[in-house]
């Protein structure tokens, strides 16, 4: 069984992945641009990229596990979330894009945590799941902060 790494590199890179979200949120709240792009635009595009990355990591977990109804569910849901992330880039209403990404981040964490608990690997992956929970919580709060002035 593949063990998810919770090394210092994972924590560092996960935390650094918040920087573009924080920067885009700042731009959004101050009505500033970066390379002639609004904070909302930067937030949505970066969010879609990260959500697609997380969906791909769920795919990778499926490849290294035995096939079960739950793992098939995880595989299918990871594809649905990746397509939803792409679709969020096509929406002309940015508030809907933010809401769709928000739901995608929650769904991705929920699926990963559910899979870990069902496979009873949560004890060995506890540091990783804790890190993912905190990062997901911060990202979701930032989604709400970006969403608020737009609504």
C-alpha cells in the first residue's frame, strides 16, 4: 500500500501553494491588477489549476490501491472535479466560478479523507490529512473572502 508522504517538503510546498491565493485575494480586496489581470481572474485560474492537480493526485492514489467500489468512486469523482475546475474557467460569471471551485476543494478533501478512513489508513496518514485539512480550510476561507465583495 502506498503511504502518502508528510515530509517537511510536503508541508513547505503546500504552504507555499497558498501564496498565490493570498496574493489574488489581496488584489481582489484592493481592486488592483497584476499584469492587467484582476485578483478574481488570478484567483479563479490558480484555483482551477490547483484543483486539477489535487484531482490528479486522487487518480494517483487509485492507481496504487486495490480496486474496490470506493476506489472506483474516488477515481470517477476525481475526474468530475477536474472537469468542473476546467468548466469554472469557462463561466462568464466569476461568482459562480468561485462557488464551483469552493465546492471542488471541499469535495476533493472529503473524498480523500473518506477513502483514508474507509481503508483504515488514517492513522499512518494523519499528519498528511491534518495538513490537507488546514490547507483546504484556509483555501475555502479565502474563497469566501474573495466571494464576499463580489456578491
